[in-house]
C-alpha cells in the first residue's frame, strides 16, 4: 500500500479561531436538540482559497459559521447541506475550477483548482460526532487525529462519513465496520499523530477502494507573555483574535490582574525565577518576554533558553539582548545553536512599528510566521505557491 499525500500540518492551527466558533455553535445546537450539517474540505489540488480541514457549520434556520472559500462556494454548499440534514446521507461535492466552464454553471470561480467538500449531518444524540471529538481536543488542549472516509468505489464494507478518532493518550473511537480497513487507518493515524502531518490515503480493498482524509488536530497555540505592562494588552488581544490560548505572568500584584487582560485565559502572579513551577514549559509553547526589567528578563531567559519552547521572543534593543546572553554565558550557561535560533531579539517583524498596537501586530505576525515555517516577507516576492501544495 503506497503512502498517502501529506497535507500542511498546521491546518488546525490556521483555522483555530474559526474552529472554536464552530465547536461552540455545535455545542449550542446539541444542547437545544437541533440537527445541523458540517461541510469540510477533505481534498484539494491546484490553487484554492481554503485548504483541507476548513469547515462550515450549517443549520436549518440558515445560519452559517465558518467558511470553505472566499464566498463563491458557500451558497451552493448551504443548499446541499439542507438536503443532507433532511436525508441524513453524507454528500461529497466536487468543485473543479480548472475549467472556464464554471462561469456557465453559476459559481464564477477563478482559483484554478479542485476542491472536494464532504457534507455530513450531525444529530444531538450522536456520541461519535467528529465535532464532539474536535471539541474535546480543543478544550483539553491535546493533539488528536480524525480520520474520515469521504469517497468509496465498488462494493466494499465501508461508508462515506464514517470516522476513526485517535486521542493523544491512545484512546480510539470508531464506527468503521471493516476490521482490516480500520486497522490500516489506525496504523496511519498513529503515524499522523507522531509526525503531526495530515495526509490523504486511498486504501485498496477487495471489490473497490476507500479514500480517507487523516487529519492532525492541534490544540490552540499556547502563548505565554512574561510581563503585564500596558504594551502586553494589545498582544493579548491580537493573539486571542487568532484563537490562541494566552497566559500573562508578572511579579507585580498591581499589574497581574485579570481585569487588565479580560480576554486572557490566565493571568498569573509569579516571581521570574520560579515561572517553570507556575506553568508547564514544553515544545508546544511560544513565549514573549516583555517585563521591561533587565534582571527579571535574565532570570526568565535562564529557564526558557534551555527549554524546548517553539519560539522565544524578547522585547528590547539588540544590544540589550546581546548583553543578557553574554551575562548568561559568563555565568556558566552553554547556549547551543538550536537554542539561539529559537530566540528572536528584538522580537517582531520589521514593519516600522512604533506604537503598542503596531508592535503587538509585528510580534504576533512573527510568531505566526515562525509556526508556519515562513520568513514573514512580502508575498509578491515569494517564488513558491502561497499555500503548501497538497495533491491527491
């Protein structure tokens, strides 16, 4: 069996705010006993506006949460979703925009790509709903894998819209009937969990084949801001707009107050030398040091530099950061190239920022670029496609 086509690993992170809103809307509908539909992009090729994992929730009252295109597919998907809600039968819709004929049939698309959208009915009583699983991953801030059969050929013991869900702790939930297919998907799901890279896979079976989207589900980006000054307020606000989980830590009781940061998930009072006892520091965390206190920054860097944080930014001039690093080295700390590579000082992209809001924009944009493995340059100068290629 050949390997599937890898998909951009950061899909869930890129759609985090949208996914949170969809999960919340589904939970509300479930509590009210309402049936809804979820439309998910499961496969693309060529140039498309949204990527695999983009979702839109639809109800019978006409409400839509999320999007799967720049606005050209939503109305058509909405109409089809009404049929799915009534019939209960999942529907795979192919939108091929590589032909100029699309204008004739009314959508007027121009991205020159192919998009496959799976539309599924979600009932309040369905405990194996993919939205319930996604909600658990978000609320527990844990990784997971969602495998979805979106296309079948021939006469096989598999159905479109069935799922296998793999939790971070290895717990498995599945409504797949074919034991052999389930075992093969589970093997690939474990690889996706390990490598954090979604993939498409076509599984040949006796009498046909099944196409599956195996999606790596990521928890929200975990941002910890060290320093609760006024300039941290817009950083928190912008990070929350992206759906990140944001914590603010400061040693000053007057600053470390939740009312100063109403959108922050946590505001923590802690001395700088014991912050590793206050928050769990791991490789899923990104951190920004902006205490405006040299000695505090020194203590925090002693903890964060040797750690496995994905990203570490520090506010202040380059000479100040160099002095901090020199003092750490003179104190006996050995700094590796990998540790120094994760350090961004001065923090932020060079966008000419000189106000707290603009500086916050440059900081959050740089973190986003680093997480997406991008340089943060001008798109017009990029030689490669805007999105990573993902073909089926």
